[in-house]
C-alpha cells in the first residue's frame, strides 16, 4: 500500500523528485539560512524536507536542538 508522506498537521508532503520545477538546495545553505528557532514550526520543517532533503532535515533538527540548549 502506498501511503503519501504527511506532515504533523496531516497535509501531504510532496517529494522533490515528483516535481519538474523543484530545485534541491545544498544542506549547507539550508543550515545557514533557515533559523534554528523555527524548528518547531511544521511549515518550516516541510520547507527544509522539500527543498533540502530528508537527511538535511534531520541534521537541521539536531542543530536546532543543540542551539536551544
């Protein structure tokens, strides 16, 4: 059964590979440009996942948790 990925609010999360106009941003740019204090916002997490990739999302969350301490 194929179940689409969903964000914490229940909305579908599109895979970048599914879109013609999607450009993946390097993780280094995402880590630098997206503020760590926005980590609790589901929209920001969706943005990081969509434009930066799933691996970068995990790194970004860890970086945000470290900065919050």
